[in-house]
């Protein structure tokens, strides 16, 4: 029987120190990174009160988001990709 190939999305990735400060020690797949990032965002109440799609970065997230203070949730994947290898 042929061995199942793991999709690229599920492959564990090495994380930058900035991203590890938010989601924990890597390596981990993208899906887990995104999940843990949302846990962090919700635990620290970082969603804009008027527009929940906007994430207001704290000191740790500023490093992940390249210094951008407010990020639309649809752009998070782009910032994450700069911190994984």
C-alpha cells in the first residue's frame, strides 16, 4: 500500500523567534500556527471592538506584522509566511 503524502499545508515549518514568542515552539504546520495565533488574539482581546476583522497588534504581534499596528484578518497569512521556513 502506498504511503500517503502529507500536503504542503500540513508540513511542519520552522518558525522565527518572533512568531514562536506568540504561538509557542515550532516546528508546526501552518494550520496549527493560524489556530494558535487566533487563540493568542482572542486571549489578549486584540480584535477591534467596532470591526472584528481588524487585529490591533500588541508588542509581540507588531514584530510578526512587520510594525503594522492594525491588520485585516485576511492579510495574516501573508505576514505568517515571512516568519516560517
